[in-house]
């Protein structure tokens, strides 16, 4: 840490050195989850961490962040997933440029979303922000239905052997594993339907979106935090890079390795 006056800070330069040590390289595509409190005080705040990541991966690399959408109307849905007509005029539509990241994803997601140059995919609930060399490719043509499956930024990350970096974030928040849930050939997967307003060409279009449930476990019999178990077993058997970013325990994992591992884990238990 760097001493500034009577305070100690992590700087963009020092964070970059730690990111290099854990195994992040120029040209990498990396999906990042970060618990900022775990990182500790940073000179220039979360922008120092975002800047450090972009410094390390360079202009050819891509930073991705799962941001979702802070819609706050899910509790109003009826049993079919529709919004009561009386409430519809008061719900702002999803707009990729202006809609906030879900508060459940922490402050880091909103900081990434509002970083100059950030681009956002058009699926509200599975929304991903990307910055860097392949940002446009990652966010393009994100399916509205089953937005964690083929054609999604999650699938694209796997296809190019990208990485997932958990910086002080709980392991059960590794959103890439929703892609594994989609791919796993297991019976009884819960399906979630939700009516959402989309801002399209200057008008609001209400659209029913369908996907496998990402709020609760995708099948009966799973613990709520089972992603954590999968990641821990992966680290114990397949490996990954572990280190410290700021003051936060962190792990860097290959997307192309963790997803098939998670698919097998699910199919062995529920297939």
C-alpha cells in the first residue's frame, strides 16, 4: 500500500502489479466480480481498480461485468410473470445506456457500467457490460429469451477461453455458472417468466422474457449457495490462480474449464 499523508491506499499501479501476479495478461477477456470493501481503500476509489484491470489487459483485452438491471418490480409480478396494468405506466423501461446496474451486484457493477467506453448488452436481466477491444462483439445479439445460453456474452467468454476474476467477491456470485445451468442436461429445471418494458426506437415495448431460474436454485435439491461448492471443488481438483488484489483474497479461473466442470457436477447429481 502507498502512504498518502496519514492514510494508506492501494493505487492503480500497485493493483496492476497484483493483477499481473495472479495471472492476468495483455489481451485477456475477463469477467470480474469485486467486493470493494474487501479490496480496501483505493486512491481514486473503484476507478483505480477498473483502470488497473484495463492497464493490464491492454487495448486488445476486454473487461466484462454482469450488471443485471435495478428494476425493482419483480415482487409485483402475478403468477404468470405479468405486471399489473395499473403499475405499468410507472415503471421506467429498460434502456442500456441509462438503466442502473442491480444493487445486488454491488457498487463495482455500476462503476463499470458508467466507465467511459462501456457497452451494454440488450437483455435486461442477463445484462453484461463490456469495455475494450472485443466489447462490441461480446454484447451484440444477446438473446432476450434464455440469455445465459448460446449467443450470450457468457457463452462467448467460454468460446474464446476467457477468464473469470473474483476479487474479494463471494464464490457463490460467479455468474458464469448460470451458463452451466443452462447447458446441463438435467430434468426439472425451473423456468422463470417475467414481463419487462424495453425502450425500443422511442417507444416502450412490453416483452415477456423466459429463462431458467437464476434467482433460486435451478432444480430442487440444490443449496442456495451451491455455486460456492462448485468453485471450491474446482479449485481443489482442477486448480486456478489464487492471490491477493488490494487486501482481497482473489481467484482467477479459466471460463472454458469451470463451465464443463460445473455441467458435469450438475449432471452427475441430477442427470
